[in-house]
């Protein structure tokens, strides 16, 4: 039996019940379940605004577009970001004609506040922080740094559904938080995401931009229900980025189990930790920041011979992943090559081990045994 990196779990009957409701009502699009999911998400996170979208990628893009528009940033203004992320994060900056400036990561694989500070210039407008694997790293220091320097803060929380810090969902201090509910994230749907602006005004703009720029208020206010529905105004050249009721229905079920599911992920991580901590000379566990109860989207270790270990584990039908390759190694971002030595070093040494709800303690034991055996045979 092979052990895959990610396998999403769905409470199938409950999801089908939500979908059935949509189909029977004849309402699968925007509204209905999307509104319910937004309300439940606000209740769960304590964030003031939440708008359901068809992915986190478009969420990050809208986040930067709206902050740029509302704060009158210019083309070429800089956003400090991490090279250790999924390319969505950095593409979103480029979509808006802003310049990604890469800062290095620390041992948590998240942005290092000391290097972020060094990369601030007169053109810097914002910092984009990724909570890698659901961890927060030194996020609190980044928050202080942004406040001190008058920078906007965008939190890419694609891995952070359910992460808490000192028992609270982080993000209230950020200007905008973006979650992903893509098929293999820790709150999986098929494809969707949530964008949570601190300011309601930005949430309102976002709702228009995610639906072609249409201002629904013009007909909502007319009180003519139905008859003049086509008499809306179009305020922006917006996009088709909003989420739909089928995805939201699945999301509503997933949210009910999120804390329980994340607790099991932390249990799996603990089982890994217990075994790996006996071999500090062979590997380093990428650990979670003190006070952070992480979603545990990922479980990452650092080793000397990563590619060989990956290959050897595949022989045992264990299929780990890498999160992530240093983005400055990609042609698109190669202008920044060499600017983040720690990221490059770590990106060649990290490995994400299987982490999903179908795994048992026996699976973790099996993986640990093989990892240790492979690393030991290399040393001999
Ligand atoms: C998955 C991911 C995204 C993009 O999410 P989608 O919902 O697939 O668009 C953005 N940032 C990070 C760090 C991710 O892992």
C-alpha cells in the first residue's frame, strides 16, 4: 500500500446533502450557500469581513489590486515577499504591476523579520507573509515591523485554516488575509478561497471586482425586486472571481470538522516528532513557533541528502513532496537569484512527509522507520 503526501477527506453524505439542497433549490451560483459560508467563516475566525472566491490565487490578486488602488501605489512599487512559497503568492504581485522583492526565511521557513527590515526601500508598500504549513514563524515581529514602517500587511493563509496563536485566529492585525480551500489544502473543497479585509470598504470593492465590477446596490436599492434587476451599474472592469454554492456547501461541512481534523494532524505530527527527535544528528524537524497551534497542513524535515532520500522513500511507495523550491530558481523570478541564501539552502534540504487524515500511527511509524533507515544507510 502506497502512502501519498495528501489525500483529502470528505464527509461524503453530508457534502452530498449540501449539494442536494443547492440542486433542488435550483441555486448553485453566487449567493445562498456562499453567504452562509461567509457568515460561518466570520463567526469561526472572528475576522470582520469574509468574501468567498473561486481560489486563493484570485484572492491574492484582488488583495494587491485593491490595496494598490485605494492607497494610490504606483506601478513598480515594491512588495516584500518570500521565495519559499507556491508561485501564486508572487504572481499575484506581478499581476498588479508591482515588484516582488524577496526577503530571506528563518529556520521556520517563514519570512525573517531581520531580512525583511533590510529590504525596505522608499518604494516598499507592503509585506506579504506566508504561514508555511500552518505555522506562524515570526509573524508577530512582521506585524510590528509593518506598523513601525507604515507598510500594509497581506497574510497568505493558504495553509492556515484553523491555525491559532495563543488561542486566537491570527489575521485581525493584517490588512487582508487570504485562505485557500483548494483540493489538497487542510480545508479542502475542489477549488475555492476566502478573502478577509480588515476594512469593510475594501470588502465592498472586492465584492464588485469579483463579479465583473457590477454594483448590485443600484437595483437592490430601487426596491423594484426583480423587474429592474438588469438595471445595475458597472463601476469597474471587474473579473469573474466569486465562489459558488456547490463549493460553499462542501466548505460548510469541512468547517464543522476543521478543529477536529487539525487536532488529528497535530497528533500525526507529534508521532513523527517523537521518533525523529531521537535522531537529531540525522535530520532537523521544522518545528512550530511557541504558542502556535498550527493547522499542520504540512510536516517538514530538513536533511542532508534530500533528493536521494526522496528517491529511496519512493522505493517503499512513500511519496513525500517539497514545499517549496526557492522561487528565485524559476526563470520568472531569476532576477532575484542569490538574494536569499538561507531560502536556497533550505529549499534543497527540505522534504514534506505524508500528512492527511487517512493516515494511522502505523503509517507514521512505517515512514519514520524508512526515513531513518535510508538516512543511516547513506551515512554508513
Ligand atoms: C495553494 C496555495 C495558494 C493558491 O491557492 P489556490 O486556492 O489553489 O489558488 C497560494 N499560496 C500558497 C502558499 C498556497 O499553498
